[in-house]
């Protein structure tokens, strides 16, 4: 395949080379877009994990909640004992 750039300049390339270059460029661009898509997916998963972790940290710990329940029950039992003693 001959391409005339100017009257004095002519570039010759085999058709196989042109086809190979086109295939290489298409493959490389597909690879780049595929990698970008995977990076976006991983980024979304990471953001979701960070959000879940922050929400988990904001919650009171299970031990703290159990202590609060036990304190409330103890106070209720103390009140019941006081009422029984008063009668």
C-alpha cells in the first residue's frame, strides 16, 4: 500500500502491517477501558466498605449495650426490693 504525502514523498507499507497496527490499537484501547472499568468497580467497593466501617465504629459496642441493659435491670430490681421492704 503506497501513500503519497507529497509529490516527492511516498510511503509504502504492507497491508498486513496496517491491519496489525489497527488490531493492536483496538486491542490496547479495549484493554485500557476494561482496566478503567475494573478500577471504578474496585473504587466503589472500597467506598462501600469504608462507609460500612465508619457506621460500625459509630455504633456503641456490644459490651457497652449489655452493660446498660444490666444496669437498667439492676436498678429495676433495687426499686422492687425497696417497694417490698416498704410494705
